[in-house]
């Protein structure tokens, strides 16, 4: 899978500001950092980018001839700029830059066409899934065109790491944001005006300020890349008002090509991006949204923490993973619960101190086998390629959010799992949140539409991947790698039970003037006496006990599906049940209600993801599962070498080489620098820096 070498995120703490002297300051002197509103990571969570080797979705790798090494660089991360010697690629080709800098010899999908469009000076709107290599689409043109590529990135906390990742492959990069000291900001501006920066990162709120626009107009700008462009959509799940101001770029830089990129956009969002950014004339490139290496599974919620522990222990013991919860309290308690049961889990949410968040995120990135338990505050910019699973203990609000969050698994192209526990309470709570929210009627209608699509994905009895891709306007065939394909659900005629449930709701309302939540309604159906039913003489109703032919578990499953279909609705603060808009045809027997039987929890063998076998303990990498025992020993030797280098450089191990690249090195078994240079993912900078140590490690491990 193609790497765009986007960097990891080290922290998501609140923005900091720097005190500045009063009064105007000339442009070529120090100026106060431009104000950027504090980021609320509990709600703003645009998708991350891919970091991993060039691999096909079938797990294949490509190779190329050994490249020549470009001038190497060093980076002062605290100063926000790499101190690189000038390296000119303006007389090169996209393919030569891909090979020389990034270590791959062929583009995937429409990457080459996108790059050609931008290099030629044209605008582009790019929809490409997480892991598709979006960043290459502006990084390579920035190197080929004269001037500096300006990248709009939604979080300043990511930028130092983006610079570090680019430096690792020999690209001069910098960022301008409010975390810089005055002299550091001044140094970046001077280097920009001197033409000594290849890529400059800044947030949208900074870019659109007059002073910044004036600065950029004095520099030579190669292109403007608007990353996470879906944030401009007012009805999207990650709307950021500051993105709306980016339309000014059309007038400020009419001759500079612009590229808007996102991994998450429906057709409506796609159109909104084009309109609001004034890119109606741009060339549009839409790639497949499919992530075939991810196995999608959604299980009925039944003691979800126990379910999660069984899932991790049986299938992902020792793997890095992300567990998403809706609330901060749930994050804290779930992380503690997992730790008490032997799973190294760290909490992450906006309520934690910034230093704690930073520490937990760094451990997740730099250590092996860490599980992070988080709200949606976590994930953006996390380029850790070997995240083997993403689990949801609560229902996401939309398919966009679900796709974005699950897409953080398996960026290296290796098999991974997206698992979720979903229950009746999720559905009721999400609808209540919408109804009780402060949004406009139009906003609430839009939120309900998003939720209904998510519910349809959860309740489908056909291929889950087909349903997911259809939401993004992409047709596909059954994948054979989701739960509904691997274990097709059994359906049953639930028309009569649905009628019994609706009749119970109607009788309670008409004869007692009462509405109840699911608990009391099921007690009436099952004929179970309690204080409330005795007080209100529910046993005198004609519907008392008419549902005893089904168990409570079966009724809860049926009720969940009936709610998802709109046959029953939950309303008000307490989620009381009422007949839904689709109840009429059911009561009249005009339609047949087919429901799915809930699947039993899969056994360790039958339910296992293609990411490998059961747990072995420790932090063994799943990337080595396909290797022979002797090759696995070599792989572990390379991992140990990589860990020592990463600790010395104080960077995550995957920024040295990803697991998939280590596997490719073993498969190639190079004995010379030239042969090592043919391995996918080994670029010129890394070949020069790590080539000899890698060959020495291989020789020692193989006895060569």
C-alpha cells in the first residue's frame, strides 16, 4: 500500500499563546503568533492519514532499483523547521521523486493523475480512503514545483510531528503556529521568504488572516493543499467554521494550484467542498473507499466489557488497538477494568490533563502492544501503521464517524479488525441526544438521517461492507470478510411478535394513559408481575403475557431491530416506547416483518479475524504471522534493532521502518546496500542512514 508518510500526532493539548510586545511589528521582524481558537478534541476529530509501505490491498509489495541518496537533513522540531540543505527536484519526474525520496517505484490508483494535474498548475478535489496515500498527492508536487507548498492542517498539535516525518525522508518542512517562540516564528518566516522550505503547515484560522496572506504573497508558493477538506461541510460530522474562510484563497492566489483532500465524504459533502472552497472548476478524483484488509464485525451488546476482553484475548493479545467509548467516565472505567485483567490500557479524553494525554499518546506510539481507550478526542493524525483493531463499545453517531474511526486500523495493509458491541440502549440514547440537542430542526433532521444509516449498517443481514460502501456511493459485491458474510444471519418472520408489541403499547396508552420504557413493556408482554404492574393493574390488560413464546433476550433483539426500522420509536427524556411511523402497515398485516436472529458469540476459531491466530502474550507483531518460524526470529531481531534506534532518536519505531517493511526486507533477504534499496519502503534517506545496520542485523540473525 502506498505510503504518504504523514507523521504521527504526539499530543492534542490545548493551544498555547505567547506573550508579545504591544504595537505593530514589521513583517520581516517578530510578530505575535496568530490567534487560533482552542481545539476541543472531544468533538473535533478529522481522520488521520496513512503511514506504511507501498502494498497492494492483497498484501503484495512492489520493488524498485536502488535510488541515489539526496542531500540529508536535520530538523529542529522545537523551532518548527527542518534545517535541510537545498535539494532540487524541479527537473525530476513524479516517479523519480517517489522512488528517490519515498522508496517506492509505482503509484497506485489515481495518484499519478492527481500529481500530474497539480504539477501542471490545475486544481484538484481528491476523495481517497485512509491509507490511500493522499499526502503524496501534494508532497510530490510541492517538490517538483518552484516554491513552497502550503498545507492547511486542522490541528496545530500535529504539525511538529508532520515536520519530523518529512525530515525523516529528507524533505525540508516547517510549521507556523502559536506554539512557537517569537524567535522561532521569525526564523520560519525568514526561511520561507528565502525559499528554504519545501512544505509549510499552518491551521486554517491562521492562514486566512491578512498578515499571513501578506506574508505568503511575498513568498513563492508552489501550491496550497487543504487537508481534511470535509471540515468545510456545515452538515458534516467534523464541521469547522474556520474552513469556510479558505474560499479567500481563490482570490488571494489565483495562479496557485489548490488541492482539497479528504478520506470521508458522501456525494453531498463532495459537492459542498467544491462550492464552499470555490473549486467548481477543479478536476475531481474519487478513489475506492474500500479497505479490504479490515474485517467488520458488529455483535449484539451483552456485558460489553466481557465481550471486549474475550475479543482482545482470543484474537489480538499483544496487539496495539483503540477502544472507543462515548463518555469520559466510560473511558476511565474501561481502561482501569482492562488493566485489572492484564491488558495494558491507557485512557485518553479531553478531560485529562494535557501532560497525561501527551504521555499516554506517546506510550501508545512508541511502545508495543498498548491499547488506548478513548473518546473521539483520540485518533486524528495517529499514523501508527500497526494498529490491529479498533473496537467500539458505543454506537457512533454516523457512518462517516464509524468509517473514519475504524480506518485507523491496518494502515500497513495487513489484516485488522473493526469490532463493535451494539445494543438497544445505544439506539435509544443516540436518538434522545438528537431530540434534546440545541440544534436547529434542519440539523436534527440531518443527524437523524445519519443515525438511521448507521442503524441500517448495524442491522443489515447482507454484506456489511456492501452497505458501508453504498453509503459513500460505491457499488460492490459481497466481500467474504465481514461477519454477515462469514456467518450469515438466520432470519425469521416476526410479524406477529411485532403486532403484539405494538398492541401492548397501544393498550397501555389507551386503557391506562401510560407510556413506558422497554423494561416495563417487556414485563407486560412476558406477564411478569412487579410493583408497577400491580399498582396499575396491568395484569387485567388483554395483552398481559401474550409474548411468553419468546425469551426476554429474543424480545430485546426484536425491539432493537423494530426501533431501527421505525416500526417502534423511543421518545422523551426517558425513552418511552410508542408506535413508529412504519407501524401502520405492520398492524394491518400489509407487510411481513423479517428480523435477524442474533448470532451467538463466535468461537475463538470461527470468529477470528484474518489478522492471525490467538494470542501468544507479550507484544508479538501480527505482521510476522505468515512467516516461517526461522524467519520470525529474524523479524524479531529486526524489531529489536528498530526499537533501539527509535529510543535513541526519541521517535516511534514505525518512523524507522514499519512492520510491513521489515517483513519485505526478510522476504527479499538483501546482502548489499543496492539490494536493500530495492525493498518497498526503503527510500534514499533511510537507506543511507540505516542500510549498514540493517544488513549487519540480518547477517547476525541468519548466521550469514
